[in-house]
């Protein structure tokens, strides 16, 4: 029996302003019991989250998942590093691209999938320069003005 669709969706709004996204992937996350319960309560933040490789495994750092209110002695560490689950082809592709200068992997969206598992959208990204950011703001203002008219 399929589970009900969850409306939990935590976004990293700052990432779109700071980075230019090149390619996106959806990865599973290895979590403990109190972590998934906290995510289902909407108590997570992706503000400074980024991904890095240890050997051939991908980990996410600075993904903040708040302590679970009803948790007891088995509480998790809110800022611990969590392993991401991707297939080996995607991992090799990301690892090859990250070696290029100026590219990094950023966490952009955390959500609960149809099957009840937590998923993390990650993007291969390049940092924007100051004039790129100004251009983004200008485009956003123009779009807003067009919608008003």
C-alpha cells in the first residue's frame, strides 16, 4: 500500500543566489531514527550544507537536523556528517567533476519521497561572481515588473 504524499520540503534558498548549478542529482541519506523523525517534523536546515568525498563515498557536511523533542538517550548529533547514497556511475562522474577548479557539490533540497525515505537533491555548482549576482537580481526584478503589468 503506498504511503501518503508528504509535504516536507526544506530548501537551500541561498544556494541559487551564491552558485550557478551545472547538474543535479537525487541522493538517499543514511539517517538514524530520531533524525528522520525530526525531518518529518520539518526541523532541518541546509544553509551551509556541502558534500565531499572520502575515498569513493560521498558525505554531506553541515546539514543541521535538530534534536527530536521526544527522543531520549539515543539522540543524534545535529551537525554530524551523513553518508549519501548514489549509484557508482553517478559517484564517479561527480568525483571527476569536483577535481576541476571552482566546482563543488551543494545540497539544495531535502524532502520525503513517495516511499517515505528522506532524499537530498544535490547539485554540481560553480560559485557566482559579484557581477553575476547583480545580473541575477536584475533579471528577477524585470520578471516581477513584467508580471505586474
